[in-house]
């Protein structure tokens, strides 16, 4: 290829397309409107950038998240001003909470109309200031290219997140100078990547002296990239320590490994939470002590020394005071830990570790994920188990909506690799799963993409089924239909005297007909005996499927740390059935979410 | 939580930022969004060619909260540097106030006497009013203003705190 001309004159709209291409973007998710027409015109006149037309701007943002999370690349969204921008806000906050890199381009009314309450004007940068990692209103077309490149840099550097670029329509028409992405970073935003050597050394010393250690890992490992997962596996094996992970970190370490304890937190396993509570050294890698993880903070792992590796300095000592904070890229730091561990021939205290594993074995033997099976009704846990069995051998990406089904997916679907699991953790956005599956499928056309959904959540962005049909994206939407906003119902049962206020999914659509109406396939299953065969039918169908899996309506999600309780104060399924579960949550716990 | 038992302290933070549109909104939004206190905030461009501004914020919180504020400010993309002046040696801290007092006769004379005692300057005078300018630490300003209260205080305009560390080193 001929050497690129560094500076070149073109229109603002052409600059947008060119900048995206130069950033290596091949796909964007969007929805057109008045204030982005010039950019859509520029898209029309090229065929390198693929545009996936969503059916709602929220759908576009979640699809971009699914694309980003499943590839490690930056997801790109293009929407119009006013309602286009406001519809995209939920997706941006979702990406902010879960540290997903996005660049969101919004059109704005022409510069001279800004501030006049013009048609479809809104203060996009004002509205999205707290919804983005950073945002820009472009004021000069000659700044546009630099700002776009900077936006990509900011979105993917440090703790990733969404960055918005608001472009007034007149600038899209105006001619300006294009500058390439070479060397565009940011003059001052330079997050620290390498961890402090002395601290890493101290951490490794502490690890070697541990008698009851545990690795507590999170989504940061996934963000850091596949190498971080590789290094983590090596470090965990080299030390022989047990490992647990947050919801966001699933897949960074293989679930089939002997050292894996399962997920921790509110619906984590008994063994993971007890190991966290009783450990003497906690190695937190790329996780942030979220309230869903810690339970009652003043009773959180009271006897342990804590090491915390995070790229975001504000995550350190925010919730839990730690002994050795290390600011840096978690993959980088794990590699450094591993090097020191090996070079200095560190050894864990074998005898102590043996006792520790024995204790963990006792916790494991409680089999906290056991549930009562049924021959007549499909148990939701069983449905996920069967889906897992039918798909585990394939390259499978799993997204979820939000609710009980999300937790069952996390508990009963097992991940061996990073970037295969996409769920809305921080914001808990119902309506995330279906569009996220679309994004993942666009990125991996030949892979299997399943969305494990609830019947209530999936309706929130159901319109995206049209997108799936249009782009021939064979996503499999596996709906655990309990006819309830199950998670709400469960909390009402536990906390509000079983007064099921507005949590019944009244007047549900016929999901089979709905699938057909969108040009996909609908399958319904009510009988556990037919489940395997119908799952196979779903997998065999070459196109989008809505699978209406009718499950037990009032199943609760266990084990559970009730709000306001400590890790060693879990309720298990069998215990919950035996006692009045309404009484296990204190008055104080009730005000927590 | 982390911090509930610790005492509340007053801290002066200096924040160097790119003087770009919205930067003040980001800083203020961060404080309101996360429930931090702002006792005083001042901002002005300090290096024109580099478009750099300095924001001085007086805030209060437990040491853990102050650490969080520092870290959260540091996370904002246009922020170059955050220094907790209260934690980095001795500093000079100044605020300017304009104070309008109206009155006649003995009251008026008393206001002027006190102003002299405080080394306030008279910036405007009519036969029935003064505008004083007073510079100093905030508590000195508070004290002067409370003295003016019974002497016909009309209104006050204060700049908020500007602060800098003592000694040869910059931030
Ligand atoms: C946008 C949004 N609104 C409300 C909620 C609160 N909420 C959390 S789970 C849930 C119920 C979800 O029901 P369903 O999708 O059927 O899943 P289930 O819990 O039954 O598996 C609700 C309403 C939310 N998380 N997101
Ligand atoms: Mg449901």
C-alpha cells in the first residue's frame, strides 16, 4: 500500500469513517437520524465498514458491548442527536459500570443552533458526563480526527469505559484536515500499567507465608486480555492456592479445574464464600470489592491480609482497606508475581495448604448448588445444566439478561475460557442479553451464541430480534420462563411478607408466535423429558430462535447471602425450605438493595 | 464501612486541569454524584499558552474519604495532577472578601475602626456605606464578617480559598 498521506482534506463525515477504519474498526452498531445524515451518507459510499442497524439505540449500545466483551476490541455506536443520544444512555452507564470500552458517536444540532432548544437538541455531553469515562463536544472540524483517535485511546486505556463524541451537523459537512492515529494518545491521561516492584515483591512474600490463601479474581483479568488469563492459570497452579471469581470474571480461570471454587458473593458457592471469610491471605486481582461480593463489610474476611491489584487507583481502599495495594495492569502484575515466585523458588506451606484444602473439602461437601429435581416440571437449574451439556463442546458465547436466570446461568453454566461470558454485572440492566448476543454473534459468525434470558427481561429489547433476522444472526435465546420477575418475587417472598406486588408477568406474548413474527423459530418446552431433544432442535436450526422453556414458577435462587449478612452466614436451599425464610433477613438488611 | 469511625478533617486540594469546556462541571459533578462536600472551590486559568487551570477545593471528610476524593479526581481524563496540600507540608492559604456595610454616625465609625484593626482596605465609600476588601485565612474573614453583622452588614462576596505550599518546590 502506498504510504498514507499524513494530512488530508476531507469532510467531517468522511473524517469519521476514515478515523474508524484507521482504528481498525470493521463493524459499528447504530441508528440513523437527522443529525447524523452526513455520516450515514459517507457510510453509504464505502464498503469497508459494516453497519448493523439496531431497532433501538439502547440495543445498539448493548450489541456494541457484546461485540467488545467477546473480542477485546472497542465497540462502536453511531446514533443521532436528542432521543438517539438519550436512548443510548443506559448502554453507556452499563459499559461504565462493567468497564467495557465503547466509542459512542452522537450527532448534534448545527453549532449555531446549540442552546436554542432546537429540534432534537439535548445537552448530550451534559447528560452523559456521569454516564461516560470521558466525553467531547467537537467545536472545530480540524479537531475531529484527533478527538476521535483520542476517544479510542481513552476508551481502551487504563480501566476501559465508554467515551462519547458529540458532533454538530455543520461540522459533518465542513471540510477539515484529517490526521491519522499515529501517536495519538492523550497528553495527560497516562494510566499506570506496571505495578510497583517492591509491592509486588512484598505480595509474593506474603503469599509464600500464607497458610489459608485464596485468589479472588474479577473482570479486570478479562479486560487485561487473554494473556492475563494464561498467566493467572500458571500462577494458580504454581502456588496451589484455591481460586474464586466474581460474576464478571467467570472464564478467566477454567471451571473444570480442581482449584476452582466457583463464583463468590451473594449467590456464590458455600465453599467460595467460606474460603473468603476464613482465609489468612486474600489476593484480589482485578476485582473491586463490590457490595454483591463482600456482604456485610465489617464482617468481611476479618482475619486476612489483603493484596489488591487494580488499574484504577480509586478502587483501592474504597470499600475494604487492604494491606498491599498494587496499581497496575493486572495481567502485567500477575506475570511479575509469577516470575518472582519461580525465580525465588517460593513454595507454599505444604502442610498448611493441605489442611486448608481439607477444610475447603468439608465446605464443598455441603454441595450448595444442589437442588430438588423434578420429573414433571423443568427446574430452571436443570435447564441450564442441560443447555451446558449440549453446548460445552462447541465454541459457545453466553449472554444473559438480569434476574434469577442470570444467577443460575453463572452457577450452572461453566466457562473454560475468557471473553465467552457476557452479563450486566454492575448496572444489572434488564434488556442487555439479547442485543449483547447480537453483538457477540456479529463478531463470531460461526460460533454458537446463546442468551440465557428471563421472560420479563427479554421483552425489554425484544425488538432486536428484527436485527437478528435482518443480518442472519442465528442467536439462540433460551428463555427460562417462570412467568415472574423471579428475582423480584424472591425478594418479595424474603423481605415483604410474600406480597407479590407487580412481579407477575401478566399477559405474556406467545413466544413461539413472536419468534415466527420476527422471522425466526419458536420452540416451547414444558416437559423435562423432552428438554434435551428440543435443545438439540434449537441448536440445529440455522437462524435465530426463541426458546420458551417453561420452568418451575416459584423456584428461589440459592445459596444466598442475605443482605446485611456476612460470608459465613449463607442460607442454603435446603435450610431455606425448612425455616421461615422471611425471618432470616434483619431490619437493617432490608434497606440494602 | 471503611471510614465511619474516623474523624472528619478539613483538606485543601489543588487540582491542575486542562482548561477545556466542561472540566469544572466534571469536577463539581463528581463531588455531588458521590456525595462529597465542597466547602469552597475556586478556579482560574494559570498558564494561558498551555490552557491549564488550577482548581482549589476545600473539602471535608474522613481520611479514607479524602483519599477517595483524590483518587476519583485523578481518574478524570482532563486532570493532570491532584495534590492534597493539607497532607504535604506547610502551606499558605488565602481568601479575599468584599464586604459592604451601611450605616451612619457611631456605627459607621466603629466599622471603619475595626476594618483598620483587621487591615481591611476601603474600596468604596459613600456617606452612608463602605465596601471593605479583606484578605486572609478564611476564619479571619469569618471573624470580621461576624463583627460587621451588628454594624450594618449589607452583603458579602468571597472568592473562596486559594492555596499554595510553602518552600521552593512546586506541585
Ligand atoms: C431495567 C431494569 N428494570 C428493573 C430491574 C429490576 N429487576 C431485577 S431482576 C428483575 C426481574 C427479572 O425478571 P425475569 O427477566 O423474568 O428474570 P427472572 O428473575 O424471572 O429469572 C427486575 C424487575 C432491572 N434489573 N433492570
Ligand atoms: Mg422470569
